[in-house]
C-alpha cells in the first residue's frame, strides 16, 4: 500500500518529466528517471515484508490486565479495562508499526490504542489497548491488525495476527 509520501513523490517526479519535456531539457527528465528507479527499488524491498516477518516468527500474545479486581479474563460493562499485549520480534531489522487495531466484535469499543510503536530487532515489546464493554456476555477479540512502515516511508504493509482473545463480561453486582 502506497503512503501519502509515495503519492507526493510520484506527482513530483511526473511534474519533473513534464517540465523537462516542456523545456526540451534532459536534466529534469534524467533526475525524474533516477527518482523512479529509487521508487521502484523501495517498492521491491517493501513487497516481501509480510513473508519475511512470517519467516522471522513475529509472535503476539495478549491477555486481560489482572488489575480489574475480577476473575482472570473478566470485565464488567461500562468502565474501561486494559488488554495487555506483547510482540516478540525475532528478526534482524527493527520494525516501525504505524497503526495497531484489534478486531473487535459488536459490544466492545476501543477507547485507546497505541499510535505507533517501534519493534526493535530481537526484543519483546509490551503495550496495551483500553477497551469498554457495552453489555454482559462473552466477547472474542478476533485478532490484531497492524501496519508496518516500509523502506523510506513510501509503502506500508498490512499484517494480521489471527490470535483470538476470549473475554467474559460479567454483569454488575
């Protein structure tokens, strides 16, 4: 997926080509050609990101924060509660994650999520989501969708962790 910066770069390179053709000068066209080559190389490096991360065994685990005062895996409707997470990144290059979003069922609302996180190579990174339940019942968070920034920030790769988390939302006492 191309980012806004990639679209701006493409528009700038196209304008350089148009300027070079209008002025019948080779310099802007050659400069734009070099830019297109760099753009293509960044794209070629970003394409296998998902496959590389699966090979490096990026691992997600999450659980309901035990600070709720209730039984493990339980919450009550109304007040927000935290779901704690960690990602273990066994790879050799750091990852810049620009978006994280849990896939929530109806009845659960996302109150707060981390905006951007850097997963350093060979480390375990912890973070949390704040959720709110509307009603009592059993809820399953279906997984986590995240977007990894590619080289030069021109492309972003969406990833999905199908790691369900079952929560019991108990009625208020």
